[in-house]
C-alpha cells in the first residue's frame, strides 16, 4: 500500500513498480495519490505502508529517507514577453501573479518557492492554488499567472506553456520515502531495499 504525490509518478514510482514486478512478482501493490499530511496520518494508522512525500521532518516512529533531488522550473505562458526579451532572473516576474501547489497539500514545496522569490528580492502574489500539476499548467496556459514546479513534473503534459529550469538557485525539490519503523511487512522491506539499490547505482554512474 503506497501513497504518493503526483510528482513521484514521473520517475521514482514507475521504476520501483517495474523492479518489484521483475524481482518479486508475487507482491501486489496498491497506489493512492494523497497529500503529504494525509500520507503521514495513514502510515501512522497502518493504512499505508510506504509514502512518497516532500517533507523536512516526520513524527517520531516514522523513518524519512530522501530518494530524488530535483531542480525547480519556471512555467510561463507560451507567448510570455520574457521569452522574447530573455530570462535573466526570477525577479523579472515580481509583478506577476503566481500559481502554486496548495500550502496544505505540500507545505515544504510552498515554503521553498517562497524562499526562491524572497532570495530574488520579492514576495510573490499568489493568485491561485491547486493540488494538481495539470490544473496549474492550464491556468498558466490561460495567462492567469506563472508557476514554479519541480522540473520532473513538466513531462507528460501537452499544453501551450514554456519551462525555464532554474539551475542557478540553491533550492532543490527533495522527494523522500517515509515508512513506519516498526512495520514488519516483508514487501515493505523489499521496496526500501530496491529504492536504496537504485540510489547507489545512480551515484556510481
């Protein structure tokens, strides 16, 4: 029983499910897309075994392990003037309304985006919030604002928006896996082992 944020479906979870199917074909998995806090509550109540979250800390009794570090990208309407002028700094967008994932859905993401803007010298005006990337992209496409997202989220959507990867900022979007320390489910341990093996292989390469 695996909980996840939408961004985890772009890379980490599909890879994990394929590895599980290959090495442990008898393990059955069920997925549920829910917010960070909902995953934590479900794990504490033994309704989920594993969660993919963007959190800096978790309650006592849970283990948090980072599995994927992502850059952030700016999302602009396809015909935004800055694309012709040339993008130099996010400060160029200080007067724009911002469209973000809800603070309740992912507090760490929200606070990190705030810090990105504050580092550039402004506090963004947040005009719309959502829990779905597709909704955010649709609002940007409709010229209702700009957005900042984890870069991996841009894949799989066909919309009239442009992405600018923010490589020069120090902030990164950290996706972590969380589980209950006293959970003795053998399938859970297999999942954790596979995730750690994948990380080691990526570091070596």
